C-alpha cells in the first residue's frame, strides 16, 4: 500500500494558492453544527459538472472523496479550494477526488474560479438552484464533507482556518491508508 504523507508537502501546496491572495485571514472558524453523522451514507446525486456530466458520490467508490461547498465571494473558500487542489495533485486523482460545489454565486465570478482551476484535477459543479446545497443542509461555507473509500461520511466540517490543516491532513492520511 502506498504511503500518503501530505504534511511534508503542505508548504508547497499553500504556496500555490493563486486566487486566495486577497482573501482576508480568518484565524478561527465560527462553529456550525454539521448535519451529517460520521458513518452515514451521503446523498448520491450531486448534479452536473461544468461539462454536463452527472456526478454521483457512488461513481467514486473506493476513493476518498471531499465535497467542498464554496463561493467566489467567500474569503475562506478562496483559501480552502487551492489547498484541496494541491492535496489532490499530491495524492493523485486515483486515490482522492475533490468535488467542488459552487454555492450561491453569479456566473461570472464562478467562471473566473473555474478558469483559474482549469488544470487542476477536481470536479466542479455549479449548484445554481441550490438543489445539492439543500440536500446537504448547507448553512455556512466553506463546508467540507469527507467521504471514506467505503462511501460513508468520515468527517463534516463547516468553516476554514489554517489551524484546521493538521487535523485534515491526519484524517486524509488515515482514510487514504485504508483498504477498499
């Protein structure tokens, strides 16, 4: 089994946060109670990606999946998305899939972020009518739902702060080390 040591690569990942530069710093996220219980099976249907393909959580069974609800106007989201993109670049899309679900954004700013992340192996969905956001009871962003290789919720985080990175890396390393 391949060893996944993300922590050593974090300085490189953080250095690549291109569109996050003007995001205001937020040291401690405001606590919001997550609505998905660890061990539960999440909603399967997520919507369509920017190419029009239907995206389902079950399509990625056997991989660790991160669902990230974000918006271009959300400063913490502008920090989190490049971090997640860097992690998936480091680990590889065969083991980790990031599905970035846009939340309440106008088309132009959404398209800008899509263009910035065009060479990153993440799936981007525009939740224009909030169908997916409602299924997951999204009340605050960024919202990150981590799904294990078994298709069950492993973690549910709302908010983002750089002090959360070590815990996230630890969670991802543990999930990536598990067999399918």
